[in-house]
C-alpha cells in the first residue's frame, strides 16, 4: 500500500508587496546599497532553496500556492513602451 502524499501548502505573507516578476524583485534589491542588496539576494536564495526542499521532501514535488494580497497600498511604477 502506497502512502498518499498531501500537497505542501505554501501561503503568502500580506506584510509585503508581491512583485510580479523576478526581474522586478531583483531591480528592487539592486536599488539598495551593495551591502543591503547582498543580504536581500541571500535571503531570497535561501528561501527559494528551502521551499524547493520542502516540496521535494514532504510533498513529492507538489505544492498548493495561496497568494496573499498585501495589507499596504503601494505605488506602482509606470512602464513606458517605446
């Protein structure tokens, strides 16, 4: 009898803005001083690796994502297409 594995449930955090692309997030990181940016990049890398490990170890590579809207209003940057 095989053990049925439940998908890992990954829930968002409404404390923070959710960037739509990795490029936008990396641009935000790089807008900080170099010493701050390296900490942001390190935190992101560690978090991504942890999530992938959790998915592989506990959920057979499957996950259910539950995005959470930010509790803060943010100004969005207008992008001009030339």
